[in-house]
């Protein structure tokens, strides 16, 4: 059963892709005046495309971490997990502030970064590695130490 946890990672990846394709653009459209989009359909398409790239990066890093944790590292790979988390953070923050990433300038770009952060870093990477960890890496993800040691008591 432990060897099949990677399937959970793929399922979480699929859920984050669906969120990025449907829910977050809908929410952006609803919040368009606050974000400062002015209802640009081109902007929403670009937002979704960049977000799906972030989902792909998160899913890829989760699967790489799973494979390395399961088959390569027999001891804790905490440093690698943090490096991958940093990469997902960069993938969430940089597109929102990269000049030319979006066809229309937006007044509240921090909201865009927040959407990317929640979807790609929190749901896509952290949640995936927290619940669907390699058997040798149980306590590596942030918060897993307290969660899994208290639940075993």
C-alpha cells in the first residue's frame, strides 16, 4: 500500500489543475474590480495558462520528491523538500510581478500571487507531500512531525 501513495499525489495534482482551470479564473472574474482587471478575457486566459504551468511544476516536484524519497534516500531528505518548496514559492510569486507576463497591468498583483500560492504551493505541493509521502519521509513535510506523532499516541 505504501508504494501506491504516488497515486494520491497525481490525484491532488489533477484537483489543483481543475481548480486552476475553472475555480480561480471564475473567482478572479468575480473580483475583477478589486484586482483591477477590467474584465479582460485575454488576461484571464493568461492567468490560467501561467497557473497551469505552476501546477505542472508542483506536480513534477512532488513526484520527483516521492521517487527520490522512496528509492534513493533512505534517511530524511528534509533539505530537498525545502528546496522544492522554495521552487514552488518562486513559481507562485514571480509570474505575478514579471513585467510582460500579463497583457494588461493589474493594480493588485498580490491577489494573483495569493491565488497561485494557495493553489500551487499549499494545495499542489504541501498537501500532496504531507499526506502522500514516501515511506522513509513521513516526518519531512512542514507540520507533519506534530501531526503524525500526536495521531500515533
